[in-house]
């Protein structure tokens, strides 16, 4: 009989992604949900228990994970040892499934993984593969491309909706997957409810598969085509500059961002998915009309926040 996952721990619940995974897990209603946090938690939704734990101690983490079936790792830390300790603690506590802190491109894309910005993910992923190969835990990774809503809110993919400013990555025509945060939350939930089908696999999802230019065209439709300021960024030059910066010890948001933007805008590093796991994980592709509505909503949020 396949393993049923009931007791679930979420780490990183306060984050941009973790908060959506939390919503997905709570609304599912079938999990006993515990949040691991390094600080005393603020308001928690009904249905989740919070445990404050010392993330620097495998012993403390393992104690907190006793009796758990699964750990969802939505931590984002520049220090990969945080997640590696959590994996070790999960193994010590006999946790069955670990959801890897991936949530980006394909972990098996060697070109992408060679970029310094993905060095931490690479170490964590390899550590998880090692303990899983010794049958000490099972794992699932979710590859979602760029976060669609998050990227549009933050301007991360060089589309600044509020100021109508765009920097095309090269000519902006490279197509890659994008997924909304709520859709990733749903996918995590459905990965846990189908433990056998999602065992020891990377699962690929998307809300849309589009280029930066395609998203820009929808943004123009949503917000009006006039007064957009468009530049372009040579991504090979951006890569070169970022690598020089890294060599001098600069791991700033701009430098790391350019490396990620390079990976999502460059053939061989990312691209249209030939196969996906949307059906398995309950992710529905969005129509252009739905993306337009999302852009209008985000623009309204940004307008309210600026007031
Ligand atoms: N595909 C994309 O477009 C995209 C974009 C962004 C992120 N991501 C990925 O999504 C995942 C989550 O990122 P996010 O943007 O949601 O991160 P975030 O908003 O920065 O949240 C980070 C979370 O990690 C926790 N955390 C950080 N350092 C920690 C530590 N040392 N010990 C314990 N907890 C720690 C934080 O807890 P506190 O509340 O205690 O600080 C917070 O809950 C990551 O794997 C990231 O790489 C993907």
C-alpha cells in the first residue's frame, strides 16, 4: 500500500512562496500541519501549529521533526547548510518525504547549476540525492520556472508595471515557464497527497510558457499601450559583469538577479517544457485573459502601496 502523508512540517512559512504553500496546505484540510520557524511566529492561520527551533542544531531540528511524515523546505537562505541540516534532521527523525528547496529551473540542467547563484541549491540537491540513494528518505522537487505574479510584483524580470519601464533581456523572445505562487502552493499539496507517484522525482509545472515580450504585450493590453519606456539588456554582457562581480565577492541582489535573468533568458539554460506534470499536480495553465486580469490586479496593488 502506498504511504499516506498526514503529518507535515513547513519551514519558510513566512516567505513569499512559503506563505502560499501554507495557504494551500491549510485549505486542503487533511494535514496535521506544523510550522518550523526561527522566530516566535506572528499570526498563524487556524489549523497550523508553530514550533520555534534553533536551525543551527541538527539535534534540535530532529527533535522537532519526530513523528512527521514530510518536510516542505521553502527556506531561502544564502547559506545552504541551513537546508542541509534540515535534511539531516529529517533523516534522523525518520521523515519519509522531503520537498526540496528548488522552485526554480531544472535541477538537472548542468549549465544553470554551474552559475554561482545556483551553487547553494546544487549542494542541497546533491546532499538530498545522496541520503535518498541510501534509502534514508524520499524526495520531491518542483520546477516551476519563474514565479509569474512575484516577478511582476517585484519587477524581477525587468518589467516594471507601475512605471511602465521594460528592459528586454536580449530581444525578449526566449520562451520559458512561469508559475504563480498559489499554483506552486497547490502543486506542493498535491505532491504530498500522491506520495507514490511523486517519489524521488522532479516535477515540472507552469501557469504559462511565454517570452518576456509576450508578457509585455499582455501588460500593454491590460494597462494601455502608450508611454512605455523600452530598453534592452545584453545578457551575455550582464553575465560577464556578474561573474566579475562574484569573483570580487559581490553577491548582491543585482548580481544574483542578473545571473538568474541570464538563466531564464538563454537557450540551453531554460526553455519551453516538452513535458510537464501540471495534470498530476493540479496546475491549470492560464489564458491570456487571466494573465491580463492578474496584471491589472498587481498594478492596482502597486498603486495602492505607493499612496
Ligand atoms: N522561481 C522564482 O522566480 C523564484 C523567485 C524567488 C524565490 N524562489 C525560490 O523559492 C523558495 C522560497 O523563496 P522566497 O522568495 O519565498 O523566500 P523569502 O520570501 O526570502 O522567505 C525566506 C524564508 O526562509 C526563512 N529563512 C531564511 N533564512 C533562514 C534560516 N537561516 N533559518 C531558517 N529559516 C530561514 C525565512 O524565515 P524568517 O521569517 O525567519 O526570516 C522565510 O520564511 C526558494 O527556494 C527560492 O530560491 C524562486
